[in-house]
């Protein structure tokens, strides 16, 4: 088993369902949540800012379901009630984490960001090698997206202090399962921000004809 470098090749930051509003918090809209959402948002804001500053693409995902439940499938067979209903305040992207012009905003109907979406096409356009995941839920949408990306041979990193689960035990177990699939997958915001900055510095040095900066492991 060999742990890979933190970032390999072309990198894309994927924001998985960071939805809701200060007046309609997650955990009150059909989906259980372990709490700490404001800390998650603050770290996600840092990650998006660092990605943008260093020319790293950001893709924003939003889970949305029709009010009549046509596309909810089996998602209410377990612990979740009807959730992410189109038009609800809690369904919108978090106000400070929305795409800028040119950044993809993809609506999905299932947990995995790959199922029934254009993500494969977008990632081919970016020639992506490494996906960095943040958002929620750790044990549901983030985990399923991680597993699907892994099986598509992407390098995947999950920012463990920028994701939140349905409960603390489920969050911890899911992070352990992702680390099982790819050694070194679990990373923290400070590490990823530093790596993004290193990558940006390397690109700027290369463009200027200087010696490249080494991206940390």
C-alpha cells in the first residue's frame, strides 16, 4: 500500500450539497445532522477562496427534489424524511458558497454526484486527476461520491473538517472507510489550502520560467 502525494495532476474542488440558510439550518429539513455546520461552512469558504486564488476549478452540487416526490426514489426509506424540496429555503445553496460566472452548478436527484448528472463530462473538460471533496453528508452524499470517483480511477481527497455527517459516529466511520479505499485521502482544511497555494505558486513560477515549487505530500 503506497500513500499518494496530496495532489496529483489536475485538481478540482467539489462542493457537495452545502445547502441551507441561517434561518433554515440543516437538521431541521428532513435530514439528521451532527451539528457544527457553521464550522463546516467557514472551512469551505476558505477552500473555495484558495481554489479561486490559485486557478483550481470549483464545481458546486445541489440536491433538489420535486415537491410531489417523483424523483425521491428510496431516499425516504431510512432515517431521512422528505428533504431538499424545490423552492424551500433550506434547499438553496448556502448564501456564501455559490458559483461565480463560469463555475459549474449541477443539480442532482441522487446521493452520488455522478448518478444522472454531467459530472463525468465536466471532469473530462477539466482533465481532472484529483478530486477534493467537501460538504455533506459525510456518510451519504460525500461517501457515495468518493466511492464512485474511486471506481472511476480518480485520486480523491476528503477534507475531514469541511464535511459533516448525519451523526458523529457515522461521520467518523465514513471517513475511516474512505481512508481504507485510498491511503492519505483524509486531509484537513489547512493542509489543502497550503497545497492549493503551493500549486498556484508552482504554476506562476512555471509561467515566469522559474524553477517550480514542490507541492507538499
